[in-house]
């Protein structure tokens, strides 16, 4: 049995006023419309809900049993309306975001700080992981927005992409390195260096776009963690690529040498949202702040 909310609304009004006529006036209906809707409700329940008296109406035993349930329906709908309004106005709700590690160095924290100051009632949770993980979580409905990156136009499928920035790259060298302090350098000047990389396969690293131009890095030690890479460089064990988003968090005992624009590998950074899913107000607000912070970082 499916009872339209309107019938319960009329039923509660008649019970409150004790009269079809008074309920009709309160609701802005005709008396006949109220009478007809009460009759429809009685037919649905198979029992009279009001005794028709010479002066108004009075709830029957069935009507008294139904009334608290009708009021509970109204309370639940009122609560639902409030919750939906909170989601729309960002006075509640949740936001589940993810990002790759270097995006968490400055882009995501600054965006989160701005978002929290504007919308403190929204509960935000964060997941860290590579772009492949973010895309899988988005596809599985476990994330609302992920910050992902791609090198040399590699495809990011299964989601809607919102471009944030194109990262340039630096080379991290020990403080005493011959190129430390240079305003820019060619990638070829590092041809003799040992590189600290996340993989022994350069095509799987940030160096992938440089391979097309003939540069083949000589991989030394492997280290996936950004902090570990810095430690190896500081100890004089090699050099490594540093994305622009991570440059501000570099340790003091290494130097960052900007690569010439024509040599620098580039990583495109996007905000990804699930394809075909209407973005919530929280996602839309966070995306707008991401764009603003990205513009500040690259400006």
C-alpha cells in the first residue's frame, strides 16, 4: 500500500481542527476536496477514520491508531527536507577526496584549508594513492573527487576530467653539486648522473616523456617514497626529478635545478569525478577552490 503524502497531510489537518471545513480553510482547499481525500484514505485502510458528527468530526479508534504514524511520516519528511537543504547549502554532508602524494604537499592541503574555513559542517575524508588507485575508487563509488596526473597525454579513462595545471619538473641535486644554484639546466647535463627513481623502467616514471627525445637515465637506487628520494640525494647517492607541486616541501640540504622548458617532462594534473554522476554541492565547491589554488601555485 502506497499512501500519497498529501492524504496524510489532509488527515492530520482534519484531526487537528476537528472539522472538514476548518481543515479546508487552513489548507486552502475546498471542503469537498478535503472530504474526498479523507474518503480515499479510509478506502485505502479499509476502515473509517472519523466519526461524522453534527458539529464536526472525531477520530475513530482506527483514526487514533493511524495519527501518530501519519505524524511520524511528516517528521521524517521534514527531517529529509532539512538534510537535503543542508547538502545544497553545505551546512552538512560529506566529501570523499583522494590525491597522489605530491599533490598532498601543497595543492590539496591549501584547498582543504580554504574549504574547511568556508564549509566547516561538511565532513571531509581523504585517501592517498597513485592515479590508478584514485580512478578505481572513483569507479567503485568510494570517492567523490580524485586529484590525478598523467604524463605525455596518457589516457585517464572512466571519469570526467577537470584540468588543473601542467607541472614542470626540477632536478634535485646535493648542495655541493656543480649545477646547484643554476637558474636552469639542460637534461643532457645530467646524462652522467645516477638517478634515484621509483622504478627501474623509466617509462613508468616521471622521466617517461624525456625518453621520446632520446634521453636515457642511468638508474641507481630505487625509492618510491618522496622523502626517501630526498634522503638519497642529500647523501650524494644520485639525483632525482622533483615535480613542481612538491618543490615547496624540499629539504634544506638539497638544491632544485629548474629544467629548461624544452627539456622538462610535463605532468598534466586533473581533478577527476565519476562519469555520469551529478556532482554534489560539496564537490562543486571543492573543485572551484582546487582551480583557484592551482592557479596561485603556478602563477
